[in-house]
C-alpha cells in the first residue's frame, strides 16, 4: 500500500495485526466504515453480528479462552453504548477485551452534535483505561498500551474512541506498530515463601481456595502438585471450576452458592486458607471466613483487595505456579490432619446421582445437570447463563479442566451465553460447545443464532424452560414468601429455532433429554433444545441444606 493512500484506519488495522488479532466482532456504522473496509483487506476476519452487545460477549469469551484480548467494534452513540455491557462484564470477570468505537469528528466534538455523547466518560468506570484517539500519530502507542493493559494481570477491558475525521485522515509517515513485549514470569520472594511456609507447617486444618486467576495463569498442574504433596483439600470458586479436577480425591467442589452449602463446611473447620488466584469479586469472603479469624495466604500476581474478612497474613505476588512450587518445596509432605473431603464430595455426588434417577417431568434441575455432564466430554465447554440454573450447574456440574465450565460471576450478566458460544467455538474449534440458559436470558440475545449459522459455527443451546425469571422467583419465595411479576409467556422454541434454519427439539419426558443432547451435539449445526424444568426443587434444596447445621467431620 502506498504511504500516501494509507489512512489512520489502515494504521489501526496494522496495529491490530501486530497484536495477533484474528477476529473483530461488531456491526459497521457510517462513522467507522473505513475501519471495517481496512479490516476486509487484512488478515483479520470481521465477524458481523446482529447486536453490538452480542459482539462484546463474543469478544469477551474469546479473550477468556485464549488469554489474548478479544476485539469488538461499533459505530458511535447507540452502537458504542451497546458494547458497554459486555465490556463491563469482561472487566469484572478479569477477561482481556478491547472495545473500539467511532466517535463524532473532532471538528464537531466541542458542541452539541447529532449522536454525540461523551463515550470516554461513559466507559471509564467499566474499564482499565478509556481514551479518545485524538490524533492519527497516537495510534501505535495507544493500541499497544490498550493491549498491554487489557492482557496484563489483572486483565480487563480497554475502550478507545476514534473520531470519524481521525479515522479517515492520512496516517503520518513513518508511524508503525510498536514491538509487543510479553512480561516474563517472576519468581516469588524467598522471604515471603518462608513466612508462608511457617504458617503452613503450624496449620492443623488448612484448605485451598482456587479462583479464576489460577485458571488464567495455567496453574492447574502446580496446584495439583501442591495439594497432593501436602494432602490439602481444594475448593474452587465458580470461575475457578476445573482448575482442580472434581474427580480428584482432594477435591471439595465449588463455593459461591447463595446459602451455606456442603463445601462451606471445609472452611468452617479451617485454620488456614491458601487462596490461589482468588479475587474478591468472585464471591464475598464473609462466606468462607465469617468471623474473620482464619489466617490467609494470598497467592496471585497482585495484592488482594482490602476486606475485613480477607485479612492477608502473607502475600506471594508473583507467578502463581512458581509460588506454589516454591511453597511445596519449602514445606514438603505434611502429616497433620486436614478437613476430609470425602464426606463433602459424597454429599454432592449423592445429590447428582439422585438427580440422575429422578424421572419427574418437568425435569428436576439435578437431572438436567447430570444428563448435561453425561453428554459432554471432559474438555468440552459449557457456558452457563445467569439465573437459577447457574446455582445448580455451579454446585453440581463436575468439571475437570480449566475454562470448560464458563460462568459470569463478576457482573453476573444475563444473556451472554449464546453470543459467547460463537466466541468459544472460534477460540477452540475442536471442542463441542453447549449453552445452558434460562428462557428469560435466551430471548435477550437469541438473534445471534443467525450469526452462528452464517459462520457455520455449530453448538447446542439447552433452554431450561420455566416461563419465569426463576432465580428472582426463588429469592422472593425464600425471603418474602411469595413471588410477583416474574412470569411471562414464551414462543414455540422449536418453531423459533427452525425459523432461523437451526434444529429444534422439545423434551417431553426425563428419558428424552440425554439422547437428544447426544444427537444435537453430534450435528453440524446450531441446535436448540427446550427442556421444561421443575424449580420446586429450589426450596427443597434450601430446606435440606438448612438441616445440615453441624460441621462435617
């Protein structure tokens, strides 16, 4: 391309290619057509979506699974604002994402203008950095800074607004993408390792809590070595599911349920919590340290947030795997008793086994979880939407590999899963992908079924149908004894799926679900399964947990 014909939009695309970007998700508008056209002449694939919100969720899921910032793009005004939800979701879920949008030209930015709104200010509270690309010459530095911030621990989203007249202006001669510098893994402080080792040697009932940071850091092998050497049981957060396999003898399961669950009993007895990649937004530490008296070792790349129930005794702020290995070497095998996971795991496994035998119709939540697990392989991916089903899947769905059970538990956003499945399939094309969603969430972004079919991206959408916002109904029944204004009517989901050209299935008995799941997962298309669910089991669960008011031994 001749230097004289090179626009700022071309320079932006060159910088995106330099960062290793392979896909940009979005919708073009009048003010960013030059950027979209420049992408069409590059190695990057532009993924045309049906809603900018869907584009942001695709980029977020891609970023979560690859560790490289997903990129979403929109025009100015309403298009950019539609990117905001997935952008905020990425930041609260510690996921790298770059949101790019157009903005009114600098020649009219100082006055009231059609579609003009202060987007930089609007995105600022939801991202790590929000900025206006006010001059063409700033592009290489601003794009490099955006990716560096988005992808560096703690990851999150970055927003850049590109004025229309800057986008189409000639790129300055000599401007080129900057070199990409990847941070080197750092060693833990020997002094801090020894301080943590002293606590571990003295602890009688230590327990590990593994969070999202452990999954992001690829720390699963080191965590397993640590737990096995010292015989310490491991619980995970919802975001950390799979970083320690649920079928391991030391696995406790996931914490984060809205009531005191089986897994919490391990923390009730613990005198030391080793928090590995845990971040407070995953769930409130008061749930595992209600009295604030447990000693805490914090292993992460960055210091912990301040909280009265998370008073860190020792912090190891370095590469998580190296910290775990150093601590393992410093302490060695332990013989002191620890909270036995057998009883806790037996309770969860028994609940799942009873669900597998439950033939009620509409289906029991535990039956849907059991059949979903039976249909998927160990490395297949399930995306779990927000709602009552999230509680059941997070508690009971056995997970064996990191990032194979994806949950939004930072912002806990509804309707991210259908577009997210597209990002997941692009990131990991060899994995089968299933969306577990409620009927309320499904209809919020179901238009992206067309996007998936156009791209030839197959996945399965399993809708838990109860004709209501089930989690809110659950909370209302639990806390005020009745629920109001939570029910609605649904379309014919089979006909709806078929209207897109997707496959549609309706479950008519408990025995039908597993065969239909297997058929749908084997198909090379998008499949939508409408499965009625009996959420009366929600209150039954609360009652059964309420009976367990004595710590497990």
